[in-house]
């Protein structure tokens, strides 16, 4: 079950301090409470946080190596050395290369910029170094966003006769390059260590040119968001200042990627600009992105913008294909450990990181995807909040040829003979060093509301932007029972949800419709979102999730009954069924592993016949996609269950009509009848006729674009399950249809109830 955890809890003394700070700063207590919980606990800190910008930029000369780097670059300018900048193929590397190239130009040096393609690997490599020296013969070689882990390659550069400056932001290795190194990770006087590569390049530009370099802060902001470094401290100031510049006068090099007439936020950068820059590198043409950002020619900029947009469309297609391939592999292999590790020979190495991140989020555990190259494997690892994948890899480094990265992401190279051993070692490490809770999907909540919040507070939430890593968008919880829902428009899975005196927009919320409509007690997780269109601000509440506990299952009885009819009316799944006793089912329930086994019960009363221990109970559909071993009560016919390795029915449904179980072997407890809900339906002709009369009299006033929706949204004078049964029977008999999402009652059709297979099936149970 997904967890809800308060982001912060306060003592009485702390609450008093929050009240005092609220009065001192002129902010709502709720706003101050959020800030206080994030370590912003004085008036000075609060004012600094809600007014970020250039006035808070740190002196670059506090950073170790900065003074020496400026001195060497000054010498290179004065003695007219040739200078090469070596970057990286991602958005951070492209922006860092652009910033330093333009800053050096302002300083009086026309540098050559080189970015490797992804196929050459991350960081410095001899092949690329040779290419640079064969063509440009640099006397000063400066890296951006890489190099700190390349001590040997730096020595190779020095052997060619060049001086070297490494600017990087990645974790420090045991052996450092023997050259000038500028990296915020050093223990020095610089008080902030989370800059991205472009952030470091920006600080070098400031050291060279002073405030004149601030004109490149937009590029540093884009890279900071794209590289998913924390939006705290100086990163927050860089992004806030960069967004001001973007909104005032967007640089033409990325303006084509922005939506017209909309205010750009950190989310806009993350979803509109960054993916297109990264797509060039992933498609094997990082230099197209570099050319776009270095160009001053309008026609050339337009052509490269179109090319990067095209690359991003291709990237999305290939990522979707790789994701489906990985999902199929997981179905065959199972996902039963605390690490997901997959490999294939034909995958594109440029996309495995994106898909690994998607799988890590979906399954709520670290994921590593590898591409086979001969006898070795090159891969990308992505993790989840609270699980440090870099430390896990470090603990297993005897099995790894090479790795680098940070707590949430890493690149890994491993020989084929060690791949299985690495998976086992990582799984063991994660079991020994993390509790099971670390792998449970969690929402961190900033407040609860029994009534609508004040507009003043909602407006003040905008002061917390920019949002991102390290500064989450605040989430809130509302207690709810039965909710009124409707589709935003015909055919869409998006809903409008009304309850608690509020209206929410719930994207892709249709699968939760039974849960939302039921009287079952639940908690709605939501956020406030402000958007700007043509200069006007709009604030809406967006529902993000629905959480419940098994204690409230009784309130879902209407949905459980309706589900039973839906399953009975479904098409039989092609499953291989093996029957087991109640004792065998109980043994499986008591002894199953952490992941991979699903137990299904159709009747709430079934659970009273088993010792469920602390096994999680979900209703209608799994609350999370992480394949945790749970009990699922009253599954929907279209429920996605194909990822489970083993499925055990605790009661016998007679027919299995869950589509996603086709092709699987399932186990069914033959000792308990799972059809009790169906036995409560009436098959009397008069009871069905009463529903048909209402249909005939109100054909144009019936809401809903299917029998299921119509049964729940309209009053037929009978329970929703009975109404749904009648409607499905009428559909089978050709008396009604919902073609095009609209009810049509067909007049003059002559037929008999026993011409309906569903009617005959239910009649056989009720007799």
C-alpha cells in the first residue's frame, strides 16, 4: 500500500516559532510551515528563499582551483595560446560548453569546442583526445562536466604538450587528475557543492568576466534543471535568475522549443527544452545540439531546432519500444528482488537511462539496464528517493569494471561473467542496508484540508518556485468518501472529481472511477497548479493519487457487487488453472516472497477464512505497479496483472475473465465459492423490465457512455450492480447500444431473456 508521510512534524515550541515567523515575514502559517520543514527556519532564510536571484550568487573565488584556473587562462590569452574545450553529450555538457566558449570569447580567447558522441562513452577518452590534437593542436585543454575521474587521460593530454584545467561536478574519485581542478565537491571555502557542470562553467565565466557573465545564467538554469541536481542553495538562485531572463527575452537558440504566450517555469524547461537537447546526443548527433547553441545565424538556428525536435520524436518512439521490450523481459524473468537488472544486445545505449528511470519509478526500486558489447556490458542505473545507488555500486566494486555517478544515477561497465553476480550482490546489499519501507511508494504531504484553502496561501505557494529535485511541489491530502465524477470530455480517461467542497482534475483517473464513486473512506492526494496563458494566471487543483486502507473495504460494497457482474460478463481468459485446497492457499499466503505473487479474492467474506497477517489488501486494482505480493479484492476485468509471476485465487470464480491473465498459469482455491455477489442479483423479468422502462422513457437523459457508467451515474431505482446486470443483458439482446458514447434504445426488437448468455449464467447461480 502506498504510504502517506508528513514531510515534517513539529513540537509545540516549533509551532510557536512558526507562528512568530509568519507574523514577522507577513506570510500564511501554512507557507512558513512548509519552509520551516525544509530547513528554511529563520526570517533571513525565508526572505532569501522567496526572493532568489543574482544578489545571492556566491563568489567564484571561494571555490578551490578557481584562482589558478583564471591565472592560467589569462596567460593563455596574453600569450595567444590555442584553447580547446572538451564537453559532454548531454544537456548539461552542451550548456556548459556553450557558456565557457562564449565567456572565453568575451575574455579574448576564441576556443575550439569538442563534444564526444555517446558511442565514444562518457568523459575523456584517448580516441577523442587524438582527434582534437590532430586537428587543433591546443596548448590549453579545458574540460567541462567531465574529467575528474580521468587521471590517466589527463596525463595523456599533458604528454601531448598541453596544460589542463578540469572543471567538473561529479563525485571525487580516489585518484584525482594531476592538474588544476575546479569542482564544488572539494572541501574548501565554497559553501555549496551541488552545482551541475554548467553551473561550474558559469562560475568560471563569472571569475573571468564578473557580472557580464550573468547574461549566460539562462543556459546554466536549463542545465541545472536538466541534470536533476537539487534546486536548493545557489542552484535555486541560478534557476530563478535564469527563468527571469528566459521569460523576459528568451535566447533564440531555444525559443522554438517554448510554448508561445505561456510563462516558462522549471517544469517547462524539464519537459520542453531539456529533452530536445538530450535527444541529439541520444540519437548520435550531440554536435547538432552544440551547433544550435553556438550559432548566431537565424536560419541555421531554425534548421537545428527542427532537427532536434525531430530527434526527440524519434527518441520517444525508440524509448517506448525499449520500454516494452524491457517490460516483456521482466514478465519472463520476474521482478522479485530489490534491484531490477536487465540486459540485451540490440538495445540502444542512448536510451537505457531513460527507460531505467521509468522502471525505477514504476517498480519503486533501483533499475539497471545494460547493452551487451561482446563480452562486456555497458549500462545505466537509476534509483529512487532514499536509496543511494552510487554507494550500493561502490560496495560491489570488485565485480565492476568501471562506474561513476551520484546517489540517483550512475553509468556502469561490467564484464559478462560478473553480471549475474553483480545482481545478486546488489540485491543482498539492498536487503541488508534498507528496510522494506524504503521500497514502498510514498507521498510526502505538506498539509491536510477539510475545506478549501485560502487564496492567499495558494498564491504564496508560487513563492516556493522553482520546484524540482530537493524542493518538491507541495502536496496536500483531503479526506473523502463518495465523490462525484465525470469525464472532462467524451472518450478521455481524464476526470473532473468533486468532493470536500472542491473540484479536482484527475489526469488518467478513469481506472479509479469505482473507488472514487464508492462510499469507501479514502484520502485524495493533490497539488495546486498555477498556469499563465496570455498573461492571465489560473489556479487549479490536480488530483495525483487516491489512497485507502483495508479497514474501509465495507464502503466499497457497491463497486464490489458491480465488479462481480462486470467480470461475469467478460470474455473468458485462456488460463491454465490448477486447483488447490484452502490449506495450500493459506501456506502460499504465509510463505510468499516480497514481490511477484498476487492473491485474488472476489468476496470480502473470503478474507475472514484466511490468516492474512499484515499482507496488504488492495481493492479493484493494485494501488502501485511495483508487483509487491498483495491481496487484491474484487479486481476489475481490465486490471493489469500480467507482471505477476504467480496468481492465486482465494475463492473460486468459476470463470476467469481478467484479460491480463490470459496465457498465465493460475491457482484457484476450490474450497470457497467466489460468486456470492452474483447470487444476490434478481433475474425476475419484472425487475429487469423496470430498468428498461426507465431507459425507454429517458433515453436522451441517461448519462454515461457505457453500461457501467450509466449504471453508476443514473437512478434506476435498484442498486448499481442490478442496473448494470440489466443493461448488459439488454446489450446482448440488441435492445440498447452505446455506440459513439451515446445510449440508443432500439424499438420493436422481439427477443427472450434466455437469449442472453449473461442472463443464463446468472440465472444458473441464483436458482
